[in-house]
């Protein structure tokens, strides 16, 4: 299971890089987990709204924000597939306009 989580995490990080998202999660493999935090908006309000709209499409994400640090949290684990990563990145592209 760990290998699948790390494979999905890598695919997610590649998609986020393509989206030019600000990655707030440590990219180093030695500190890796299935939880990824990133920003695509210019403000906490934009990312909270995007997270709400993603959830409205059935994509499980959450928005986080505290002490000036905010972003969208995604957790990839064993039930997820690469199609889930693709669906997330396509939805972000559509919703960002």
C-alpha cells in the first residue's frame, strides 16, 4: 500500500507543478506522506472557494488556514487511483478559468 500512496503522491505533485500551484508540502521523499497541501489562489478566500467548488463536484479536499498559512489539502491513500488525480487537476483547471 505504501508504494501505491507514494506513486499517487508523485503523480499529484507532477500535476500540481503543471498547474503552477504553490506546493506547501515537503517534496522530499524521506518526509513524504499521502497528505499534500498546496495553493492555487492568491488568497485564503480564493482557495477556500475553490475547495468548496471541488467538493461540490464530489472531489474530497479540504481547505486549511491558520497563522498566515493556508491551502488546499488532499489526501491520497490506497482507495485512490490515478484517475482521481487526473479528475482533480482537470477540475482545478476548469474552475480557475
